[in-house]
């Protein structure tokens, strides 16, 4: 017997790990839970995407599986890819923003001022000023 399950799955072009949990029911049927998880997506909101749950006989699941799960899984996959892209773009925008540059420049100037004052203080202290502190 030859199936085309994995070829059909490949056509969905999903990004991430697909988890399938199949549990038999007492009525000669199955409950199937399908969850797509993309660890590359750094947004924790990805964990709020619920699994696709199906219930039916083996024949019902065979006949309508890809028609039922294709669009929701592709939507979830695209959403997670977009969320990760969005987060990367936000980080880049933050780095380049005028406010962040201004903040960085201000912190740099404050550090330089402190370093300059420290260096000047050290230069102003001569050895005779500290000689009396050293016991004979």
C-alpha cells in the first residue's frame, strides 16, 4: 500500500515542528490533535495558538484531513514567521532610532566626563600629598 500523506504534508510548506497526537475512542473513531510549533519565533504569543482538533472515524479523517487542516496550519505557520520577522524589525528600528542614539550618546558623554574628572584628580595629586600618609 502506498500513501501520499507526507507528500501532501510537504506541499503545505509549514515552518516549524508538527506534532500529531492520535487517540482512539471507544466508538471506533479517533481524536487527532495537531499542533504546529516554531521555536525560531521568539514571540511567546506563539504559544497561544491552539492545536487543530479533529474527531472522526478513520475513513472520515482520511477523506477530509488536508482540506480541514491545510489552511489553519498554513495560517499559523505564516503568523509565527511574521511574528519573528516583526520582532527582528522592531529590534533593528530600536537600534537605529534617534531616541536610542541620543540616549547612547548621552551615556557615552557622561562616562567620558567621569573618566576625565577621575584622570584630572589623579594628575592633581602629587606624591608629597600622600607621603604623610605612609608611616616611617
